[in-house]
C-alpha cells in the first residue's frame, strides 16, 4: 500500500540567521570556529548585537539540520512531514510559514510559551561555517509533537543527531525510532556534528538501538563514533550500527555502503562560498534519490552534485529553479 509521505523528519525548529564574519570577529568574541556550540539566550543576544557593526550580509530562513534535509527532499519532489517545537511568537510563525512554503507539512501540536529556537550561522571568507545555537522551545520537545499515525503512514523516519543533546529529547527520538521499527518504517539518522558524537555518544547509541537502516555522517563523525583513525576503518565498524550508510568527505566525495558493497564516489569541484547546509543537502538529495528507485552509487553522485551547488552560494539551500536543473542534469 502506498503511504502518504516518503519521509517523516524530526529535529529542531530553528530560525537561522546567517551572516558573513571575519576570523577576527570569531576570536574577539571567543567563538570556536567551524563547530556548533549551544548557547543561552543572553549569549546569543550579545553576539547578535555585536554583529550589527560587523556584517551586512544577512539571510534568514527556517532551519535546523533535519529541517534543511526535509526541505531539500520536498523541493526535489517527495511528500514530506516535519515535527519540531516552536513557541507562540513571531519567529515561531515565521518558521512554520517558511517551512510550509517549501511544500513540507508541519504537525499541528500546540506551540509553547517562551521563545522559538534560533541558530546564528557565521561564515568566514574560507567558506567555513560556525554555529551558535539557542534551542529555546526545542528543549520542550515531547512525544506530543510526534504524530505516530503519520509516522506509520511514512516510508522513512529521518532524525538529526542534535536531538540527543539532552536526555528528555533523546527519549523522544528513541520512542519515535521504536515506533518506526515496530511498524516497518525504514529508519535513518544523521550524526550531525563531531561535538554531538564526542559528548553525547551514549545517547546516540540509545536512539540507534539494535541498528538503523541508513546512517549519514562525515569522516570526522564516523571516526569519532567508531573510535578509529581512518574513514575505511570506520566504515567497517559502522556496519555494526547500520544496515547501510554514507560517509561524506567534503571535496573528496563520499563513501557509501548499500548493505553489500562499499562505493567511493568522487566529489565535484565547486567554488566554495559557504559550507553551511552541505551535509543537510546531501542527506535530503540522497533520500530523494533512493526513494525514487535509484541505487546508492547513483544517489551518491546526485547528492554530491546537489551539495556542490549549495556550497557555491550563500545560505543552506539552493534557489528553487536549481532543483529542476539538477533533475534535468541527471535525466530525472
């Protein structure tokens, strides 16, 4: 029986504010470059105030890692659904409206009091992105935000690793994973960030349980999660946690495992402007490709091409017309 949705995503609801900064700005404000750092509202407000005098290139959109992937999959043509927690404020309304404008359905759970989460994405001239995230209402995520009937009516569950940065949301993610497995919904997870793997590995393993159908990670995350020193060694260890997986390697392409074969896919040369969203785009494009009947080797080529496009421009998404151009390029 055909299900209503191809992908059901769960993750943070963040309003992304992306700005161009200098390395001097990062060092002056004691910001760890190239990492995601959780901050409180006061710290983020201080940084936003400081940026008023340092940047005039600002882009605002609904965001969060899983959100970006679900948006990409939707824009390529899949039916998608997203669950997250927003507050009853202007940012919360902006998040929902911006998400729905991309064709993604959002759950109808009641918004909370408080403040919608925000992510400050700072991009330096070497195209590296540095994130400071205030989770806000996302800390109140409960299983009430997970529509189990809709999840069961989906082909895939997709979770972001950032969910495991506290025990309460880890429990929500683990329950959703159990529901999916019990109802023959395929499961996928992104490790999301080296910081998440290093600090919250135990929570990640609770969510993974006896294994997932598809795992996304980059080389740093793969090595850290498996306590190995090479991508190839990490790949062998990942087989214990995932039936299939993809390890992204930036300009070096990706290494995918389809359950039988390991395939190295070459990267695509790009004039990198902003690496924010590259991994999210890869996951969304890859999920689109395999849901459309393509094998992992083909999906990796398509996802590499999509990621190359997103890093060549400012912001975590490509323009609407480019989704069609990519499909045309690959004869879809």
